[in-house]
C-alpha cells in the first residue's frame, strides 16, 4: 500500500467508546483513537481522516448520514 493515500471516515462506534458504569451504557470518546492507532502501525505512507461524528451506530440519525 505504499505511495497511496488512504482516507478514513470516522463515525465513532465500539472502538471509540468506553463503558460508563454510572450511566450503565457505552459512551463514545470525544475524539477518535483510530488516527493514532493507524499511524502507529506504520503500514501506510499517507493517511487522512475525517471525523464526522462520535456516536454509537444505534444513535446515528438521517442528518448524520
């Protein structure tokens, strides 16, 4: 995958969430961990990211889409 730009569209989800015991539900982080994770792998030369929203997939609305 060298010399290619990969663009990642981030919407939140399980990997970007944590369990809140007080609320007894999963809560998305404020910002995604995916950019740092993928950059740390050093698999791709060029990565770009768009963070569209940080929501559980069950909470994505028509407006988000």
